[in-house]
C-alpha cells in the first residue's frame, strides 16, 4: 500500500484530460484520446483481455470510435467512454444492464 500521493511515472509525458476510478481500478484519458487503465481487471474493465491485476498503466484496446473519446467514467466493475459525436461505449461487468 502507498499512503502518500505518488506520481504515476508511467503516465509521464502524457497529458491527462480525464480520470476516474472504480472498485480497485483507474482509467485515465489522454489529450490524444488514448485510454490507460491499471488496477483490477476481473471483468475486463480496463479495456484489454486478461484478469490479472495491472500494476502499471496500460493502453486500452479501444475500437475506432466515431469521434474522439472525451470522457471516461468507471463503475464498480465496468467502464464507459463518451465520444465527441455522442457515441457511448461500455465494457467490463455487464450485470444489471451495464
């Protein structure tokens, strides 16, 4: 555990424009519309295959979006992205219609 604020070195050189966290995971959106995720990936909520804990930020395998991704939001075990053209993408746990 880290009890003091610590720079996320693997995001150095990237301009982060949005960030959110779910239950044990975080997503960050760059000015270039790339999504990076780290932490728990039990249900694929980080945006790539595998269920192991991702200890450093890794770029999500995001499809070609209809426009730039402008916002990311995290739920407990799912993630959502909104594009500049109003298209919404969702991934991770699909329980309850998410």
